[in-house]
């Protein structure tokens, strides 16, 4: 009921997803380039900042997954795509959404199997620590590989849309990029 009263004040779904999409790009790049061990030498505030970015990233991942589960994909393949590219388009989008969810889920399992209580952003307890060292090591490895696989998927996704723009001359990039960049497309 409260959602219905807020609906007129919320942005359209595509606009909200665009903002989420472009908010996640710099966060993804940050986490590819910067690991917790990289920020530890700079002190607790740097680690806190890194952790807050992680909390923001996970929140966006879960919101995007919840939107997908509630309403399905927001994107359509477009009329110019050949049949094989339509399958690739849908597969890439679904793999990214589920991959983002998987990264958030393995992050939760890291907190669950940890020996100490981990707090996302220094404020939100991730899970009650069970102190399962061996499981924590395994999940940590899965989390790392899963994240870098997600980064490869994101690069493939961007490459696919650039291919569409250059080869098929469709408007897929114009639909997704901020209006200020349209002059360069």
C-alpha cells in the first residue's frame, strides 16, 4: 500500500536501472583494481571506505536481482539483431544479473564462515560467524573467481553492445549511455 502512494514520485523502471547500471560500473572497476589488502596499509578509515563501497555494490546487486525476479528483463533484443545475437543478448544479461547475486551470496557466506563478526560498511553485520576456517577459505576462493568471471562477463557485455552499435548501427548504446555522451556516438 505504501508503495502505491510512492509510485508517482519514483523514477521509471528503465531510468532506475540505468542509474543502477552506471553506478555499478565504477564500483566494479574499483573492486577489480583494489582489494582489501591494498587498502589495509592506509589505515582503518581507508578499509572502512572500501567496505562502504562493498555495501553499496551488494545493495545494488540485490536490488537489481529483486527487480529481475519481480519483472523479468527490462531490455529487449532489438529488431536488427540476428537470432544468434538475440540469444547472446538475453544470456549475457541474465548471466550478469545472476552473477551479481552470486557475488553478494558468496560474500554473505564469507561472513557466515568467518571466525569474527564482519560488518559491511562497518555498520551492518553480514552474518553470525561460525568459525569454519576451511569452508571460509574455499568460499573466499570461489568469491574471488566468481567476481573476476563477472568482470569478464561485464567486458563481454560492453563489447557486445559496442559491436551492435558499430556493426548493426542500432540505438542500443544511445538508449543506455547518459545523454551528454550521445554526441560522441
